[in-house]
C-alpha cells in the first residue's frame, strides 16, 4: 500500500466519524438539549463601588428584588437603581423603590423591587438583566455610574 493511499484512507475514516459526531451535536442543539438557557448561572454582580448582597427572582409575584450595599468608602447621594432586561426593555417599579436617595458608607438597602415591564414571567423561566446605579459621591457634584448584571431562573 502506498503512503498516499494510507493517508487518504485515514482521513476518510476519521473524517466520517467527526462528521457523525458534529451531526449528533447539531441535533441535540436543535432539539433544545444543549440550550444555553438551561445552564444560565444564578448571579448578581455590581462593579464600581456597590455590591449586590442579596437578590430574588420571584416567579409567583413576577418581580425581581435586589439589595445593594454602598462600598464606595464614602457616602453616596441621589442613588438611583435601574434594571433593563436582555431585550433592552426597562423594568419599572410601581412603588418608586428604585430611588434610594442617600446611602451612607457600608449601608445595605432595603428591597429594590422591579415588578413591571420586563418581569412578567412564569416560575422556572430564565431572566437576565443589566443593573445601572447612578449616584453622586458625597461632597462631589458630578454623577457616576456603576453597572452590573443579574441572571437566573424565576423561583
């Protein structure tokens, strides 16, 4: 057997095997077995001087509750928290609890509840949203922005 013929048989044999494996992976993805939403991590992260200390995606009440903490090392004035879902829809709060006013250094907020706009969902479905915290650092006049994200499944 010539070297060229052996190489060609090797490539053809393993080429078909690789093609079958790729077809199987494609079929699994098509039927939703490998859906990335099933593997969405549950997390809440805010950078830039604030932290998300606690959160809940409540499917029975159709709301997202966040608790943030001021870790700036200084007081923060005019703190306003907004939430936008992955489609760009702004989440609304019917009670205006997203406007926190003044947060002293190290203070943890009460529940910031978003219950309208983007949170209409069923228990067990996934949610991914972007958090934006607009604030003025104590003693300053310019506003700053801290960003983050929240994701997980509604419970």
